[in-house]
């Protein structure tokens, strides 16, 4: 495994990650030693290895690639477009073959499970296609109490399309923290925090990092799970984020697409 290069490391997800790839749950392995830069990494919040029929560990991008064709722990029946009958999806490959079509679960009770599978399939694909980054402006401790004040507003808890349109079209609103008032932050693990809002909670998990859009810059891959108090609303989204040289957080990719 390759360590970060001394003198070029910008502190990352944690002090543990900043020291060595050996401190990570996984790291990219392609037979080459990275002499400089920032290798692809994933954390224990990346749950795809535990969502297949026979949970397994992964230690390389090739291991990750194999997960795309493995059967999930259960099939999910979905309705494609205006179809009147359901198709059963059993793997990430199945999902990717139909992802361009409008999809909805046949059984609403399976919606949360399907969202997790979709998000983790997309994360797996991004990790498989990622490359080591040549530079990074990701801050030393991303999971901070006021982080939402700097993250894009598209990551906020927004429960209706009309509200989303109003917020996204308002040029005076720029950040997640301007949309939702953060009452407190609860640290669940090294790579996961929960932000308690006036009307609900949002759980932010760091899945890993790498160059996901081939621009040479290190990106942070995160999932955001949103719920509301006293309701059944549930949302789970995936974001690939990067930080510009001026310190601005921007979204490189978003799944499901807004």
C-alpha cells in the first residue's frame, strides 16, 4: 500500500487517513506505486460490500468492480416508465441497464432499501473509475459543526419540488446552512455525523475520496441521508464534492440527479 507523500499531504478525513492508506478500510491497488499525489480511498461508511448476497471485503478497485455484477441481498421490484408490470433488479449491473428510464419501486416499503442500493451502486462505479488525484484543497477536518455553512445548498433538506425550485433559483441563498438551521451536530463515527435541524435530521457520511472527474483534483464522496421529525420522509443522495483553490465547496456529481 502507498502512503501519502510527506510534505504534500493535506490533512484529510481524519488524522488516521492523513498518515497512511493502511489506516483506511480500503485503498486503490493497481500494481503501481504512487510516488506522489492522493490515492483513491474508501471508508467503512461505504456499505456496498455488505449489501450483496454474500458480504465480502474489498481491497482493490478490481474487487470493487466485481461487486457490480454480484447479486444484492434481495431483489427489488421496480416499475419502469409507464409499464404496468414490475421488473426485478438483483444487481448493480441490472440497475445500470435501466437507470436512464423513470423508475419507481413496486412496493413503497422497499423505497429506502432501493435508495441505499442505488446510491452504493453509483458510489461503487465512481470508485472503480476513479484515479489518484494530483492535488487537493480538501480541508483537514471536513466533518465540522459548521460545515453546512460552506456546503452547496443542493445538499439541504428540501422536501418538495416547489420548495426546491424556489431555493435553487434564489441567488441570495448559497449554502446548505442558509436553507436549514443547524441546531447541533452529533458525531456518530470517525466518518459520519448527524446534523439536527429544526424539523429533522441529516446524516452526512464520508464514503471516500479520489479524482472522480479526471481533473486532477481530489474529490470527497459523501452520502446525505435526510429524515423529518414525526414523518415518514426519507431521502438518500450521493455527492462528489471538491474544493476550489479559493476554498469554495462545489458539487462535481450528484446522484440521483436533481
